[in-house]
RNA sequence: UCCUGAGUAGCUCAACGGCAGAGCAUCCGGCUGUUAACCGGAGGGUUGUAGGUUCGAAUCCUACCUCAGGAGCCA
C-alpha cells in the first residue's frame, strides 16, 4: 500500500511506493515518456510516466494533463540527480494516476509576464514558484516575530481595528460609517499598547493597519501588517538593544528554515548571515552631516539635489537609502527633530527640538523597517503637546489618564511586516510580500 | 497630487504613414531523459476609448481611461 506523502519530505521515501496529490506545474512531453512536474503545496516533484509501464487509459491521462490540472499520482520514489523540483534530486516513477480535473487554459505560464497581468491574476499567481517561496518565508517571519516576543516575556494584547479617532494623523485614515458616527480603521495600536503595559508590563499587538495615503511607491500598501511591542520602564537604549537582538533572531530563523526558498529567490545569503548584533547607532545630526558630505562629493546635479538636506527636514527615501548604504547591517538613526515626529515622543533633556526617537533602516535600500521612541510620560508635557498640535483633547482623555495613574517611562516601536519580508527576500517591490496587496489602484482580487 | 513612460492575439513583444506579424499558450501529428524540451501543422485581432488630420492611421494630433517607474507622505 502506497504511503501518502508531502513532496517536501520526498527524500525520506527513497525506494518506497508513495502517493502525492496536487497540481501539474509543467510538463515535458517526449511521446512515450511524460515528465510531469507536480506541486502539492509542500514542494515540487518530477513524476515520470512511461507508456510501457502504465495501463493505456492511465498513460492517456498523463498525456492529456494541462497546466494546473489536479490529480493523485502513485509511484516509486527513486533518487536521480537529473530530477528537477523542490527539494529535487528524487522523482516518482508513476504506477498509477487518477485524474481529478483537466484544468482549462491556464493564463500564467512559466515565463515573463507584466505586473498588471500578474496582479489581476494574483489568485492564480500565488501558485507560482517565486510567490510560493516568498509567502512561505513571510509565514516564518511572522511566526518568528511572534515566537521571539512570546519567549521573552512579552504578552500579545490585541488592539482594535475600528477606532473612534486618530492614532496619529487624521488626514491619512480610512473613514467608515459606524451606525451614524464616524469611525476610522486603525493605523496603529500603539496608544492602546500604552494602556496595556500598565497591566502587563511588556506587550505587543499584531494585525493589519490602514493608511489612506495616496502613496504610489515600491514600499507602500494601503493595508499592511505591523507588529508593535511596547515596554514599561524601557528607555531608548533598552529599545535598541532589544530591536537588534529581535531582528537578528528573525533573520537567522529564516536562514535556518528557508535555504531552498532563498535559493529560488536568488537571494544573496551572505548579506543575511551578516545580520547579527550589534547594529550601528547614529544620531539624526550625524546622519545629516554624512548626507551633506556625500552630496558635496557628488558631481551629478540631479543626484546632488536628491540628497540635499537641511537640518530639521525629514528624510526622504533617497536619504534613507544613502544612509543605509553606508552600513552593511541595519542602522539605527536616533534623535530626530521633534517637528517631523509624532506628538507623543519624549523630548531630549536640554534639547527639546529633538526627541528620543529611533528608526531602523534596513540595508540594500529597503528603508525604514521599524520606527519607535520613548513616549512622553509627564502628564503636563503631554497635554501641552496635544494642545500645540491642535488635536481635540476629548479624544485623548483616556490617553492622558494613563499619565495620571502611575505613569512610568516607557518605549515601543512598530515593525512593518511587508518591508521586512521584502528586505529578507531581496524583492524589488512590496506588492509580492503580501498575499493580496491593497494599493492605490488595486483592490482586486 | 506632480513628473516620466507604456497600452497591438490568452501572455510577452515586433511592425512607427501603405496587406496585422513572431514566440509562448491552446488544438492536431512526431519523438524513452526532458529541465521555460525540441520538430512539423492549425485556429486565434473592434491595435485602451472617443474625436481629429490624411487618398490612406496600430503609426501623426487632442482629450480621456488604465498601468508602470520615480517624487511627496509613511511602516
């Protein structure tokens, strides 16, 4: 009796009779010899049908299979260096084949396609090898991000997605009708995290967040996933030490589990092996100096203009990329001007024009993957900041309460899942890092 | 929102003022070791939409639509 196996485990069944269930990924028709490349979700295996070794009705099925036809195949596993597939090196000599469905003409071929076409067919594109590899790595990144926190004393506390008012900036929120009232899709769980630390100490939330920014770049989505740790009694240095441990652990977990997928993606593994603590720390002041120096050395006027920066301005993506390229690991940039950061960030003592904030910039031009800070814990200062930026204090009454009943210094950050996946996988565009991307011009499928 | 570029067969592209083409996919035929196999044959078109210039427009002009790349904004 054949054993039902996962193709991913095929190497354990050399010489045995097995059954695999899946879809035809590609086929090479050599007449009396059919090479069927079969996917089952765990891997891809070559299954070989010889006319002489099969009943004629079964061989006819093997000949008739179109791309993505579904089937159940039984045969003997044998090692063969020529056998393609993932993991590869083993193939199934077919003794029996049962057809489930001959697929209709399948639109996606194993060749180059345009972006629009692939995104229109995303529900089918997820079956393709590269997408399979990326989404498997994404799943591991998410579980590694969560497991590390769970193992280090952080507690998952879910925060709401339907919220009554702005998290940070009202202009970038998706507004919905909530029984006649205005509600917004959450763009951060941080403020709720700040409430939760007073009950649980170290917490995190993980979920989708929504930004109604009309951003049209390779690193923006309207709906993206973010994990946000928040810790009582953490200062900025504690935060950076935690982040570098955290990020490094996640990268190393992907390296352990996904050599094969990284190979499919042709990722330069050495760049990932290098991701270990500590990461460099530079201040915003130093970053601006480095950018000014870099711009001074450049002749191309266009590039020079791109890198122009005056103290007090926020970094655009050319700036972030240029700074990140100066390091071969992620780099922390600290103490940004308060004016370009959120109202709740703690000012630096004696220098209130900058705040105790830290962004982590990924190498190879992948930009900001985390953003965090120490939060203001003094009730009067927080009230003053709320008044200064002109947001309505009623909406933040509960947030101010947190500073009234046992306030403590605390810090936290948010990590964007998709940017992290893009960086670790080495992808040029964030749209492939999430199963169904929601972008400025994309809500289907 | 701004700048730049592109829309031709199911897909990827060619034809750039004078007959609408190729490769892949599909269908038919051949092949016992293929790696996006190969060889032979067949079917497949409102050239993004609307208007204009011209004897004649896929090609030139105008507007609109869609998409891509970049900027801004951000994770």
